[in-house]
């Protein structure tokens, strides 16, 4: 029995693949449930029965919110006593409970019992992202400068990084030396990464870094579009942060705000470091700047630079 939690879904999915391969589980013997719309007793009943083919089953349970402090009236009520009984007398099948949350609720009896009876693993963001990038390249050679270039260009989402690295490896084929030109020519620059870097520098009042980020973005985008995108990002950060505080999962927030999961993850990472007041102040200043530009009170380029400089 496994409980895999954290914000790095890519690493969790890698662990699931490892468990599957180590136990020689065929795809036909994998069953997937979502705890947000399935009663725990149905899952335990399945886990207690044998496969149609007499093999060991692998049961994956997504959104396993019962191990966290999530409070959401829309979620169905679960009887964790049934899981408690199963933990004390499990079958030969494998159950993996998966939850994309930063922390478990350590006060819950079910969490304490799972730590005694099962295997609990944390898959939150690591500071050593460079190591994961190097590992993804397998036997290809890439120096640290080019690893940093790739992360700066693509962002630090491991799933997206893996996709871009696979593109490079397919192109390079038997040439195992990855160069600066390979990264520039073969990967897609993630403009969202530049915007989030700009936002982080703006709200932390790092004017020099904020201007550096702005001058990079201005090469690709018009000032008016930058103002619109910044406003949308600040609004999204504020909304995502407050929905998360109410107990909604990243998946819920992504669906409710109609935004890509990677964008929501970045919003939550950024919002965690700044107050609601700071985010709303930036949003208000951008709205006023937009009005002043449209009314001809200030030049769009000067206005945006002053916005950054006067925070």
C-alpha cells in the first residue's frame, strides 16, 4: 500500500511506473479510481477481490483528499473506518493513493495508521532540479551552463522539461553531446516563465531584475499586451491563492479558472510568497496605467517602465 503526495505530479507518475514495473503488472490489471466521486468501500471491495485473470492488481486512487485537511462540501463523505480495517488486513493487491497536495494532515488517525502499515512518499519540489534534468538526459552529455539555459528557457515544470528533453534526444539520435545551439534551436521558449519571473521581481520590489525581465519580454510582446497579460496573471494568482486556501485542489482550481495545471501551479507558488493586499495593489496600478495610456496621458513604454520603477 502506497500513499504518494506532493506538488510534483511528474515524479509521482514516475514512481507509479516504477511500482508497476517492479511488480510485473500488466496494463489490463490496472484499475483507476477518483476518490472525489467514488466511495472508499467500492475501492476496498475491488482491492479485496482477485483479478479476472488471477494476477495481482494495481489500484490507483486519484485525489485521495481523505489524507489531507481539505474541506469541500461538494466532496462525498467517506467512511475511513473501512480503510482502517483493510490496512490492518490487506490483500495481495497493490493500492496507490495519490494526492497533489503539499502536505498531509498529520493529525488524522488514518494518516498515522498508513505510516505504520504502508509506504508514504513525499514528492514536493526539490531545490536540486538540475539533477533531475541531467537524469532525464540519460547517457547524453550536457554541461551545467546548458542545463541552466534549458531551465531558464523552458521553465521548471518537470513534465514540460521532460517533453523538451525527449525532443532533443530524438533529434540528436547517436550524437550524445547536447550543445547551447541544440537547446536554442530545438526547444520552445515558455513565455509564461518570463512573465512569472517578472511578476516575482515586481512584487518583491527587485527593480533591477524586474527591468531585466521586462526588457526580455519586450523583445517578443507589445507593451499593451504585456499590461494585459500581467493583469490577467495577477488576477489569476489572487484567485488561485484564495481558492486553495478554501481547500480546493490544484485540479479543481485549474478546472474552475479554465487554466492549464502548470499555470495554476506557478500561480500558487508565486502567491504563497505575497499578501493579498500586495497582489491587489499591483492589479489596481495596472488598471490605472491601462486607462492613462488609452486616454493619452502617458506613453505606453514609459508608463510600463515607471510602473516597474515606482513600486
